[in-house]
């Protein structure tokens, strides 16, 4: 817990984490130990795990990246930074993964 100041902050934080795990278990039917393994292991500053994806077209083609971990193809993207907008995150991820300058079309 990054911003906790004392043992009481830590206790409250752990209670909230437990309640969140129980809620996820109730919603998904996933065993609570699996939920805790997936979502409750992070230390430090907790943020929602949100990602963005960018669809990049050229004529009738779309740019995809090969995901090494899953051996799948996907749109360019990744985890969002908390201090950036959705658009800024899309641009950042697309530029990081493609090595090209990217401009959104509205």
C-alpha cells in the first residue's frame, strides 16, 4: 500500500481488497482464491487495469501486432496510464508498438 500512513490504513485497505474479491467471486462464480491470485497480488498504488486498442487502417488493410505470449494477432494497444486520456493512451501505445507517428481521425 503506497500511501498508507499506519497500521489502521493497512487494515482498512485489506478489508476493502477482501470485499472486492468477494464481489468478483459473487459476480463471476470464480473461486475466491483464484480471484485473489489474479487481482489481489499488486502492491503499491492500485489502479483499475484498463487498456486501450487502436485500429489503424491503410487502404483496405489493418495493422495488427503479434502477441508473443498468446501467439495471437491483435490491435495495437496496452495498459492505460492513469494520467493520460483515452486518446492519449491509444496514441502512446500505437506509437510504442509500431514505431510510427499516429494521429487519430475524428
